C-alpha cells in the first residue's frame, strides 16, 4: 500500500484538489440558492456531473489500489514463498550441515576410538613383547645357570676323576717304585754279593790296576816330575768307560805334574771295563804312582 501511494502521489493530490473544489462549489451554491434558482440548478447539475466524475475517478483509483493491493499481495506471496523456500533451503542446509557435523563428530569419535584402540593394542603388544623379552631373559638366565651348573659338575667330576687318576697313578708309581726299589735292592744285594766275591777273588784289584796302567800309559812325564811321585786321582766315568770329569787330590807334584796327570786320564778314556758289571764304579779313586 505504501508503494502504491508513493507511485500515484500526483493523482491522489489531483483527486484531493478536485474534491476540494467540488465541496467549495457546493458551499457557494448553497449560499446563493435562494437568490438565483437558475444558478442553483446549474450548480446541482455541475455537482452531479462532478460527483459522477469523482465517483468514477474514485472507483478507478479503488480499482488501481485493489490491483496494486493484489499485486502487492502477489509480491508478498511470492516473497513469502521465496522466503519459505529460502527458509526451507536454509533449514535443509542447516540440517545438512548438522548432519555433516554429526557425521564429522562421529568420524572424529570413531577416529579417536580407533586411535585409543590402536594405542591399547600397541600397549598390549608392548606389554606382550616386554613379557616375552622378560621370559626370554629368564629362560636365558636359567640356561646360563644350568650351563654353569653343568660346567661346575663336569669340572667337579673331572677333578674327581683327575684325583682318582692321580691317586691311581701315584699308587701305580708307588707300587712301581717299591718294585723298582725292591728290584734295585735285589740287584744291589746281588751286585754286592758278586762284588764281594769278586773282591775276594782279587778281581777288583785287577780292575783298579788296569785303570792305573791305562793312565800311566797315556802319561807324558814333565821335566818337573821327581822320583817318588804319588797323587790321588778322582775319576768320574759312565758305564761305557768314558771319562766325564777328573780331579787331582793329594799330590806331591807341582802344577805341571798335576796337569799332565789330568791329560793322561782324558787320553786314557774310555777306561777299561770291569771284568764283571758289579765292579763298576761311577766315581773311582785311583793312586797314580808311576814308579810302582
């Protein structure tokens, strides 16, 4: 309605002015009706004509106004429909956004749940791995302990066996030593008996004279040797008769004589062997007396 008035302001003003003029004429006609009947008639006719025009104009304006009202209502209806459509679209968009937000929240919640489940699985796997590692360490420690105990037992058994072997060996050595001592004693007794018999038979003196003669035969008399020379000669020999050491004991000769006797013993090596093995002496003591 406000739009209609703004659009037809000039028409409305003209209509108001026209109505005002008609009313003014009517008032003026009333004042002069008694004086001029003809004028009154004319005024009545003019009034009738003017009112008819005014009525038609009013009707036209009413029709225009109604048409404008109808158009305005149509525009308002269209606006309402557009508003309703926009509101529907807005509500649909809000519902879509709400659904998307809810879906996003659900997805976020699902991701969080999956993340928590993954963390729980990781924690479970970590605990399981730690438990397995702990069990593996314990098993390794048990194996090491069992291996250590086994080695200790083997070492103990080895020590016991070694001790038993050592004891058996010592016993065998002791038995062998006793047997050797007994055999050596028997041999010594037999050799001593044989030696006694040989000495009684003069074989030892004969063996000593053979050695003295061999030394004297290899002796080169030095110029400083005097008559009546007599020296004690200590000889160390091996069973083959080879001399391995010679030392001069009491001697009435000088240094040259002593060196000549030592050289004679070395040249006499190997010394004569005894007529019987029982007469062998590793360390002999002979008297070097060349004039004898």
